[in-house]
């Protein structure tokens, strides 16, 4: 998709019945591609998926643009890397002491009869992002996350949030 394209603001004509069905088929293929590992198009496909009931010409053009992108990068794939990522945690604002302020009674409970670990260590990392009221029509946000086991992405998700942020509701009531 074009970087400045906003599907909710698309004012192009609605697609006819034949093109409407074709658009739905294209979105189905793109969603399948994201399920088998093409996380590089997840956000764009998720945005265009919201317009399957009444797609417009602009939505179709953007879906075809995603297919053109896939043609230029056909071998982009996920691979599983056993190595533990080298993350500099000093860049993050919080520390373990910050969590103790809110969760002072929290203790990691490990079984007393737990065997000693063998082999390499395993760590999980989660990355989350949101588009904070980016949809210009509904002011709803879009959220996504990726969870890694060591350096391997094992779970990813992108979805429009179902409700408005209360902060935006308060600001809208002032107008």
C-alpha cells in the first residue's frame, strides 16, 4: 500500500458485483499469506480487510499493489533462529525496581522439584504497537503485536480496536 493511503478516506466509486467478489478473493489470499508467515504485509492486509462489505476502486488498487510488492520480494520468509537476541534493555524506561513499586508481593513461583535446565536458554520477547486513533473516520486505533521465542517469531496479530479510547471521547465532547 502507498504509505500515505488512508482506506477510510477513499472516495473512489464502489466496485461492481464481479469486482467486489474478486476483491474479497484477493483479501482472502493475502490473509492466507499472512497466516503462513508474510508478516511484512499484516498491517496493510488487516486495514484493507475492513472494507470487504463495500470495497471501492481505491481499495482494489491497494490490494493489487500489495500483490505487486509480493512479486518484488517473493522469497521473503521467516526462519527460526535458536540464538538468544542481544537486546540492550537500558533503552527502556522501566527497570525491575519500577515493577516492584506496583507488584511488590509478586514472586516467581518455581516448583521445588524442578529439574536443572539442560541445553541452551530460551527467552521470549513481545513487541507491541498501536496507531492511536489513526482512523480519521472512526478515530479507532489499530493494534499489533509480535511474540518471539529467542529470535523466532511464533505469534503475530494485527486488529482494529473495537472501542474508542476514553481520552478521545472526552476531547470530542468538548467540541
